[in-house]
């Protein structure tokens, strides 16, 4: 907690809100904070970034261009429903292929990772998003995807991705210096 507070003081000219908790809230903490922010400020879209990913300087601008009403737009995800199809028209990209922006014919996901995503902020006003059962707290990506899907919204794929380190077939999202 002290490390975060010290870091915030370095960037005190910017508005940075931090939520401290006695337990790991995972990305669900973001869901709660976005809802609180929406009680004060009108927000059409929310961009969710992970602290362990590195992004280009124009990442947010490019991601903003991908925003879609009633959608969760992410670069990383999985197709689950189509995996039961005996003759799918494509094969699901591996994590490495997603990171490289390959298999562009895959336009949607069933489950998406919120790290580096843009979401219609109305998703965070939905009761189901705010009442995630404790047993799913570690699986907030699956929960958010479930809520989006149950609402009839889309989970779309973007080719806007964070900076990725490649070594053969192993893909690694680069960790920012100093973070462990």
C-alpha cells in the first residue's frame, strides 16, 4: 500500500484514484470504482488496463477508435461455444497468435480478458456486474463476459494490443520495470 501511495505522490498533478482493500479484489475493484465514478461523472466508455502490461503511447487513442456501444472490446479472449461445432470455419487462435494479431477472421470472443480492453460503461451499471459472487472473484473476466453475453451485448476482438515479448512460441506480456 505504501509503495502505491508513494508512486501516486510523484504524479500528484494528475487525478489518480486508488482503492485499498484488505483482500485482493482483482479486476472487480475496477468495476466498483467505475460505478462510483459514474455516480459523479457521465461516462460512455471505460478503458481497463492491467498494471503488468506495457502499452504504446498511442494505445488508448487506437483503442478508443474501437469503442462500440453495448460491447466489451478486447484483444485477448477465447471462443467457447464454437468449440462444440464439429466443423468450425476457423480454428481458435492460440495466445501467441492473438498476441501477434493473427487469425484476423476471428472477430468475436465468448470470454475476454479485460486487460487492455474498452467496455461500454453501462455494463458497470448492471446489477449483475456489481454483485459478483465471492467464489467468482478470481474469475472476473469470465463473470464480466457472462454478464455481457447474458445482456445480449457483444464481446468483440480488437487487433489493438499491448507491447508483447516473443521468444519462439512462448508469448509473454512484458512486465513494466520494477513490478514483480
